[in-house]
C-alpha cells in the first residue's frame, strides 16, 4: 500500500500525494519525493544528500530551504517522520528526520536490495 499524504491546499498540488523512494547513487541513501497520486507527476523531492553528514540508516536530510511550511507540516502530520535535529547546509538550514513508518523503511530496504552489486 503506498504511503500518501493529503496534498490538498499545498501550493500547486491538486490533492493526494504519495511518497516515492529512490536512492542517491553516491551513497545509497534514501531519496524521497512526493508524487501526485492522480497524474504521477513529481511534486517535490523533499530530501537532500549531504554525503559528509553522518546519518543513521533510518534518517534522511529534509531540504527545509526549498519546501513551503505547509508541505513540511503535511509530511510531519503523516506520522512517517520524527524530527531529530537541524543542521547547516551551505547558507541554509536542513533537518534530520528519523523515518518511523515501517512501510517506508521496507520500501527503502527493497530499493537497496534491488541495486546491482
């Protein structure tokens, strides 16, 4: 079952958004995006890859500098994430969030397992 958040009212979103999982090629960290459920169009990639930052396997860096606050609130309201700390990313601020959704963690695990050795 895909993980969806209510995108109604978010700038440029017609309604439900699903979380899509890919991996950053450099280090196989989770690259998470919001995809419009009805059209399949990319709404926003909300994670960023900062290779020099130490993260646990269940953590992602969220690019707060490029997200409207309504999107941040919708993501946190999904109960899929728990804020851990903030960090400097260049001249901006990012956030480290722990992934708390078992389904999302399984999707990330599956994406890593599908990567060629």
